[in-house]
C-alpha cells in the first residue's frame, strides 16, 4: 500500500486505478445481495400466504421497496455525515447493515420479519451517495470521468449477473438439491436462507478488504504521504492533512457550516463580521439533473420488479389461446411460465448483456457522441423498452429465449448508458467538492424514494391487469413515466465548456 500511495503522490494527474479497483471490490457484494432477492421475491410472498395469488406481485413490491424507503429517509444524513467523519466509515457501515439485513430476511418466517430486515438494511445503508462521492474525489481530471464513472455501473452489472444466479439457483435448496439438503434440515424450514447466507459471506469479505486496504478520499482527511516529496517531515508533522494545515488553521469538522459552499463574495454579517452566509446546494441545475435521475430510477426499478413476475407467471396453453384472440397490445393474459431457476439464469444473462454495454458500448459512444447529446438520445428513446415487453407473449416457444434476450439487449442499451451519464452531470452541476457528499446524498435519497414507490405501483398495475387479461398495463405505465423523463431531460443544462474540451480530443485519448 505504501508503494501505491507514493505513486499517487508523485503523479496526482494519473488515473486512480488502484483505489478505484479496491472500491469496486467493496462495491461488488452489495448488488449481489440486493438483486439476489428478485428471482424469489414473488415466491416468498406466496409462501407467506399474504393476500390472494393476484396480490402477490403487489406485496412483493412492498418487500423490495421497503429497503429503498428506509434508504431514502437516511440518504442525505449519511451523505452529510460522510462530509464530517469521512467516506470510509460510512461505506463500511452500509455494508454491515446490508449483511445484517440479508441474514434477517433469510430467517424470516413471516412478511413482517422480512420487511423489518429490509428496513434495517436500508436505514444503515448510505453506500450509493458515498461511493459516487468517492469516485468524484478520486477523479480530478474531466477527461477521466467517462472511464471512472463507468466503473461502478460496470461493477453493478457484474453483481446483477451473480446475484440473480445465486437467488435463482440456491433458493429452496431442499427441493432443488434434496440429497445435500435432506428433509428436516434447517434449509427446509427456511427455504430462502441459503442464498442470503452466501451473499452475507460476500459482504463480510468486502468489509474486511475495505477496512484494511481502502483509503479515505475526503479532501480534508488525506494522509500526509500525499504531500510533495520535498516536504520536511518530522514526528510533529500531522498525520491527517486539514485544509493545508501547514499554512492555515485546521477545519473544524463539528462546525454547522462545514460542507456548504460559498457561491460568491458575500458581505460580512451585521451581527458577526467574521461570519459570512453560505449558498444553498439546491440550485436549479442540480435539481434538474436529480429529477432526471429520479424519473429514470423509477421506471428502471419497475422493469427490474416486473421482469421476474412476468417471466414466472402462468402462461396460457396454445389450446386456450386458440379459442381466444391472439396476444397483443390490449389482450395480454398472464406471463411466460418460466421456472424460478430459469428466471435466475435469464437475469444473470441480462447482467452479462449490461456488462458488454458498460464496458464496450458506453466508452465509444461517450467519446463520439458526447455526454449531453448521448444523455438526451438514450432518454428520449427509452420508452421503447417497455412497449416491447408485452409482445413476448405472442412469440412461439422455439423463439422465446432469443426474443427475450433481444428485448433485454434493447433495455440495457438505454438503461446502462444513461446512469453513468447522470452521475457525470451531477458532478458537473455541483458547485464545490466540499458539498459533493451532500449533493450525492440528495440524489441518493431521491433515487431511493423512487425505488421505494416503483415496485408497489408496478405490482398493483400488474395485479389489476392480470384480472382483466392485460398484464401489459404495468409495462405501459412504465412507458408513460419514461415519456415524462424524455420531456424533462431537456431541462438539464449542458456544459458547453466541457463539450469544447471533448471536441479538442481530450476525452478520446483517455477512453481509448
């Protein structure tokens, strides 16, 4: 680690490969844990016997969204706390909370215990805001941003491959692996414990790696090894750098105004000549980007929630379809009738598709099209994703899986590209790195709030559509929200200075 620090100190303009790699390792366990529940959430609710069968999709949405509800309530708090005590402690605490949540859900014997576990995990989790902030603090050159901001979504995509595969493969092991998990074992009583224990073990490993290897990125808490090579060091030299402590007094992290930014040369206060007012971070530009992020998060979450339900729901036999009208935009009964294990594998393949989009497609398009223009392009055409899904009911069985993967490719082209673009736009809109934690905390809270309401609403629309043989109703509801996002995206201001730099070829050299 000493060699890594010395290398960073000697070349501060270099791309922070080592620390981003460590941050990615810590990050990886979380999407595995959060997405592993998707394949079996609907089956878990049916096991709890909450409501009737048609209402299972709604209650599964509540179970998934409870984590996001708690996360939304605490997102800004964790972002602000990371501005005061550092990013690393808050990040590790979020991993601990998620691990504890997984264990509780695994041992849940009723929906209330499962909900409590999800809520506790959400309350303790501020990782989305903190990780975005750490990436922003590690990357100081604008031409590095497309590459850097694509890493965490790339890691998320890897997690979405492994997570659903774990959830789909190891759920109910007594039924799937009767010899290894015989009748009367603990895993018969708690059929969804095994995937949660596997994910909790991965989280524990990420906590240990983060604790021993990951460095603090807070600008006022950098180690003194980041000083220039010719700086005189002695036993009295501070170990923690505090706002150029060699020249100015240290920053008081307990001060209520710490973490805010002055937007101009304000006159002194009448009551206290030394105290100057601070500017709010709630600027129109920041709020416009966060609103775009919120709309995208909502309809993207509805897709993730509806996908396993639509795939696992009963499919009408060809004889029944022959007596009725063919599936279409208005008549779309049931789902595709896939098994839980098949859904887990399909969702894992979806993660692999997302991986390709993130690693190959995004850097090329970001370089050639530009950040703002690419953001508008993928946002405007995003509604196509939801309009395609109901037509899978009309596909013959022999072409079903190719059609599924084609729809998933279209979905991931839009969804995977837009997320890192939004992260870059949020950093561009932030007036100072000293408030980056709070801005990302606000964005994380807004996104979590949308993830909270998306599954129950989508589940309710699916249950309503199921009663009238039109499960496409839920997909059309998501398409309407995506259209609203396409209209709203034009409210996001473009950074013309950045576009000029891109045209000069700076970003292309880095991405290539």
